[in-house]
C-alpha cells in the first residue's frame, strides 16, 4: 500500500524488480501534496546537512534517468535565488561557497550576468544571485501519471478511491489491509500517506511528529516563454512549464492567528470561494509582476493549497518502525526531488532486507529534534 509521487515511485521500482504491487490511493493520483506542490527539483544550499544534501543530489540524478526511461518532461536549466535582506545575502554567499566545495554546480552571479540569462527578469545590477545549475522543475501530475503507468507496465495494480482503514498482522506472517473496497493481503505494506499524520498512527502504530504547513500555488494560463529557470526571488517562487503555464509559489505561510487556524482546520486544498482564491492569486501575481513585468497580462488558471508533509526535524521518515514490523514508512518533504532515489532505495530495502546506508539517518524510531533541518 503506497500512494502518490512517493508511492508511485516506490511501486515503479518494486514492480520493475518483479514484486507484486498494489498501489492504493484514497482519492485520485496526484490529488494532495503531489498536486499542490511547486515541484522544484533541487539539491540547493537549503538541503542540510551533507548526508541530506547527498540524498537530494541522488534524487536529481534519478530524475535524469526517469526522464529517459518514462518520457517525463523536465525543464532543466538551474535556479536563481536571492533575498532582500543584506544579512540573508551574506549567508547565501557563504552557503553557495560551501555548495561549490561539495562539488555542486553552484555559484554567485551578478545582476548583469542574471539579466543575460533571464532578460525578462527584474534584478538590479548590484544584486548577487545564487545560481544552482543542476536544478529543474516538472509537472507533478504528469510525473505521477508516468510513474504509475510505468508500474502498471510491470503488472502493478492501481486502486484509486480506495481508503486503507486498518492493517492486521496474520499468524502466517502476512498482513490483511482492510480497505473501503475490501480486504487486501500482503507480505509488506508501505505507508506513504504524506501529511496525513493520523494514517501512520492508524496503519503502523507510530506517531511521526509533523509540522505540516500550507502553501498556495497559483498556475496561470499558458504564456509565451518568459523565463527559463526556477526563480526564487524575495517573497515568490516562479517557474514556467513546457505547456507555457507559469507556476507561482509563495514563500511565507498563512498568518498565525485564530481566524486562519479555524479556516485551515480540515486542511482544505481549495479556497472556499472563487473570489477568495482569486484574491490570493492576485496578491501573488502582484509580486510576480514586480520581478517579471512581462507577466502583466497573466490570467489565473488554477489556485491550489498544498499541505507539506513535514517531519518536525525536516528530514524524511523512511523505514520500518519497531511497533509494526510488516509496515514501512515513507513520509517526507522535498518528495518531488527525492521520489526517484527514495523509490529505488526503498524497493531495494524491501526486496533484499538489507538496510541502505543512504537511509540510515532517516529511520522512524529516531529521536526527533524540533530543530528545523530544512
Ligand atoms: C506548497 C508546497 C510546495 C512544495 N514544493 C516542493 C518543491 O519545490 N520541491 C520538492 O521536492 N518538494 C516540494 N514540496 C513537497 C512535495 O510536494 C511532497 O514532499 C510530495 O508531494 C509528497 O508526496 P507523497 O506521495 O509523500 O504525499 P502526497 O502527494 O500527499 O500523497 C499521499 C497520499 O496518501 C493518500 N492517503 C492518505 N491516507 C490514506 C489512506 N488511509 N488510504 C489510502 N490513501 C491515503 C492521500 O490521499 C494522498 O494522495 C512541496 C509541497 C507543498 C505542499
């Protein structure tokens, strides 16, 4: 049992290796975090410490392979990132120096150099901008669909609109998963339920401390090509997909007040009215137009609220918890970047029962520090 981009990737690699796989999704493929995501494939300075950076780097490498194997369109070209505060810029320059010393294709560019790469972008000549040349971005829905189709080619079964309600170990070592479409019997099951922290408790008897936060994603109607790279400008993230749609993500979350707490209870993925959705989109478009005046005529196509699966220390939770030996958890932020490598390593661990050293820092029974790792 496993779900969306993470579940699709694990299913693909498991099925490719010859395992009998059933992918179970309560809703439809790519309906939750793997839809309302910015979908930046990155191993930038923010991925700390080095072991986590390495895992993300392996994620990038994995996407290059999947791009070929499953014909997944990915827009490579790197990312450009800078901040408005002087202090933050100083740290950014130091972070980029560290990245370069780790072998990452990262460097600081001047505003003039950035203008040559992205002529439509407003940057001042004095701005220093971090360029991470290996980054890319994709359409997460297409990626999930291609991974799922790839898994199906290897005989994986996909059940949508199917909720897993409980998991019961049988005497003979198998597990019965009770679902809304009937019982499923399995040797092992993967809980890749994203930000739904109740699911790990119900299905694997383990509480993963999460601080899942919402983020608004706006997609415009198709525009002529305006930008070529991922842009992380002060207050806004942008990239333009191959279909011409501009994808806009905000950096700050919802204001921390009781009115918002009430509204966000139940974790909506859409705003309650179209007018509210458009007001939020307009707010983000105003910042976008500041950095990208050529987007002045952009029309809103879709406004989504995504909920980040975010273990409290910022790192993935991957592996079997002591409380439930037949289960295997795969819960993480940066799941778009990590999906290929997590898919490969989890499939290997499940099939060979040999722990991967690349996953040793992310086990579910670790002590979770509340220090934000990412
Ligand atoms: C606003 C935002 C921006 C982001 N930006 C980036 C980015 O730029 N780069 C990056 O790498 N990552 C980014 N992320 C993170 C990334 O999108 C997630 O880590 C990734 O999508 C998680 O995938 P998943 O498959 O684990 O979770 P999901 O896509 O949420 O899938 C989990 C699925 O489990 C299903 N489910 C839950 N319980 C059950 C049950 N009992 N039975 C059956 N099904 C169940 C749910 O319906 C859901 O579809 C972002 C996330 C958000 C929200």
